[in-house]
């Protein structure tokens, strides 16, 4: 997993729980990584999972809620780093429909060692999308947070439901412009 994700998690924790909170988490975890997380570096995903679990234990916030909140927090920061790739992707639907073919393809070109999740989007007759997520990490709540962040970024409501989970893969039904079922309110809806 890219170091930039770890750096965003550090910022998320410090913004939400205090300046020393991230350092306290790192000290309390048995991480594979011993050096600081650097943006261009690649680090074990297990280290992020360990940090999230430790944050959950420290704050009492369930892991899924923390992941969703983090995804929502992280999306605008990640999107801001790739403005040229977002050119022409002016709606949440356009972005999600092209996530794999434009964004992740470019990520793989820039960093052959990167292994981002795989997404496929299928248009539904009602204008919604079926978004399929494939990753050995199974970070479904993080994807839900990213979807919330997509709606925030484009200032256009995105409603989504997790429809199917098969091991480490999942399918999400995504509605746009507030159409469709509203997501269940969770602590993730509150900003850090």
C-alpha cells in the first residue's frame, strides 16, 4: 500500500484525535515497517490494518466506522493529487465508470509495484451503477467511505448500498443525485 495512504491516515488520526495520537498508535502496534511512512514508498497493508484496529481499540469506534470515515476524509486529498487524470470526469458517475480504465491504469503506469484494488462499473437501466470491487484486502467500508467522498468532491449526492460480498470482493449499487435508498446513517457521516 502506498505511503501516501499511511500519511493520510496519520493526518486523519491527528485531526480527529490529537497531535500525538498517531505516534501513540504506532508505538502500540507491532508493525512490519520500522521507518517513517513516506509518500512514494510501498508498505504492507497489514500495517494499515493494525493501525486502524489500534485506533478502534483506543477510541471505541468500530473498525468499519473508522475505515468509512477515513475513506471519506482521504478521497478529496487523493483526488487533489491527480487533477489531470480527473479532467473530463465531471460527475460522480463519470468518475466511477472510468475509475479502473483511467485512474488505476495510470497509477499502475506510474508505479509498477502498486497494486490498487480493481473496480468495474456496469450501468443499470435506472441510471445507477453496479460497482464491483476486487481486492485481497476486503476493505469494503473504506470503499464506502471513498464513495461518500466522491459525492463530497463533486458536490453531488451519492447513495450506495453494499449488495454482495464474496470473500474479499464486493458489489455496490450506486445511485446519483440523491436517487435511490439513502445510506444508513452511521458515525461515518460525521466529519472528523
